[in-house]
């Protein structure tokens, strides 16, 4: 095993993650989720998430250390999600990471959550090609990015103009009476349905931009369900789920491939919670194969939020000898995707 041993801490939303990575090798990935505490509200309640992080963080770090068979004293650097995310939730992770880094006298890397969703792929598929196009689809973000260097330069190509893809999943699941988060139950229901049953709209499909729009799709599903109920007809849940899922996967993969071709990039990486979706993965594989583009998608457990992704990006920075973040670096709930590291560069 070679390379720096990095502890990664993730608390941007409702998963408390502690990961350990050495170089590009994943040693441990401990996760505690507060999702059950939010379920009855149909979405993440920030204050509840912050309190859950406070309780779960140190045990998660201890579990990760035990799984990896290392001690805190062996850690070479501490990485933490500094943003974007829920302000209070981020504060918990950032404060803890500062404390670990200070106590160990080791560098702190206050990193971008979105870059970490891309960097995690290195743990499974080796060094990312440079450049690579990244399709980042989560509960809070849907973006296409040109990534010359995941630890240095990330260039936005387009993003959602309204709902994120995961948000659309969560809202449509609610319409169908499914639990939160909505991605997994829609994915499961869709496996028994026909994706061509209902022609839901593909927002911004051929508009020549790399932007997305999912709010019209969500409204269209709502109207379709209303009409069905008013007519006294049963709701074919599997077909609605499959047709909605097809509309999302169709637009995401089409634009991702267009972005690769427009920028003459032969590699696409897909990350974020929605990258766990079975139809998105299958359609991306088919379309990339047809277009001669090499596709990289981490396994589903590494697509949803976790500490390993933060450790992966931290390990990349540490391996390059990048200077650590100053201890006064703030959590930044709206950290732009172009900032791989938060805060001002250390002087
Ligand atoms: O990346 P993530 O764990 O957290 C954020 O940074 O937002 O993404 C969470 C989102 C949720 O909206 C959830 O419904 C969605 O990812 N998701 C899925 C699947 N698993 C999680 N969406 C579609 N299909 C899935 N299998
Ligand atoms: Zn995320």
C-alpha cells in the first residue's frame, strides 16, 4: 500500500460519513444516516440533520479506523466537505475535521462535495482521465462539468435551471405515495413497468445548451395522475415510475454525450446519488458504447453521499503535496463547483 492515509469526513446533508483512503485504495467507509428521522417530513430537516451528525460523527470515525485496522496517529491528512450543503450540517463536520487535524498536527483539506462525488471514481477505476466530462446528479445538484483535473480545475458546462434530478425523484415519489428519499423506491417500482407507456416531456432536450429542467416533468406527472384519479381509473404505478425514470435518464445521457462530443472528450464519469439509478446506468452504458465514449460510474454505494469520496479527493490533494486549508477556513453552504478547495488560499 502506498500513498498518504487520509481520513474523509462528510456531513453536508443527512449522511454522516467517515472514510479512510490510502492513495487510491479504499480502506473503510463508515456511514450513519439520519434519513429515518426526516422521512415523515418528506425531506431533510436541517436542524435534525445537524444534531444527528453531532451524535454520529465520532462513532463513525472510530468505526472506520477499526475497519481499516489503523489508528488516528497514522492518519496523514484530514479532508472534510466544506460545501455546498446545509450550513449547520457542514459546520459539524468542518469543526470536527479541524479538531482532528489540529490534534494530529496534520494538514486539513476543506474540499468541495461535488468534486468529491467525481473523485470517488478513482477508488474503483483508477486515475481519472484528463480531461473527463462529469455528469453530477444528486438531490441538490444536476450539472455537466468539464474536468481537466478533479483536484485542480472544474469547468461548469451546464446545470439544472430548476429542480435537481434527485429532487424530481423525491417529489414524484411523494406523488406516488412512496417514501423519502424517492430514488430507490421509484427505481424498484420501475423495474416492473414499461418506460414507453407514458410520453412524459423531456425538458430542454434539444435546446443546444448543457442545462437541464425537471420541474415541467414533475408537473406533468402530477397532472397525469390527477387526470387519472378524476376519471376514476387505477394508477399504474410501475408504468408511471418507469416512464418518469426514462424521461430523466434520456435527457441526462443525451446531454452528457453531447457534452463529450462538443468538447472532444472520450471519457464520461457519472456521480452523485442519482448515479445509483439502474436505468441511468444502463442507458449511459448503451449510449456511451454507441458513441465510442468510455463510461465510468462508481458502484451505487459510492454514488450516494459517503466519507470515502471526501477521503478520495483529499488523498489526491495530499499525494500532490497540495498546501492544506487554513484552520480558519469556513464551511460554505454555497461553495461554487469551480472551487475544489474552500476558503482563501493559505498565505
Ligand atoms: O448525492 P446524494 O446522496 O446527496 C446529495 O448530495 O444530494 O443524492 C441523494 C439523491 C436523492 O434525491 C435520492 O432520491 C437520489 O439521490 N437517489 C436515487 C437513487 N438512489 C438515490 N435516484 C434515483 N435512483 C436511485 N437508485
Ligand atoms: Zn452528494
